[in-house]
C-alpha cells in the first residue's frame, strides 16, 4: 500500500484524526500539545498519529492535505486545519459541536 493509501485508510478508520509531532502522552511540539489539549477540552474522541515515528507520513501528508505544517486535524476525512484553527474552533464552541456530531453519527 502506498503512503497516500495508508493515509486514506487511517482517515477512513477513524472519524477524528490528529496528525501531530509526538504522542498524546509526550507531545514533541508546543503546537501539537495545544491542538491535542483543545480536542480533549472539547470532549473529542480522536486518534493521534505521531508523524515523527513515521517519516513517510511526515513527508507525504503536507502534499496530501495541501497544508504545510503540523499538527493537522481531519474530521470525517476532511482537513480542518492546524493549531490556530483548532483553538479558534474550540473558543467559538464549534469544536465541541463538531466532535459531538461525529460521536452522534457513530451511535
């Protein structure tokens, strides 16, 4: 399976995916840490992918998503954005709504 197919498979398997530097337990970048915290605070259940542990994903995802930086949040396979967008959505209450919409659709 090529790298784009692996990314697509991850997005198909998990409704909310955060591609980040490091892990949820040990974020390796402040932006990744802030994005994950915003998702936790919004009540989102999400899958995190450590791009530092997979150089192929780290190299391919910016081209796949047409987004140059990490973290990258996808909901239902659609790129939402990076740290600033995630935090803005959380502040506006939209991130909680988006997460509950996904959870409701999964029920």
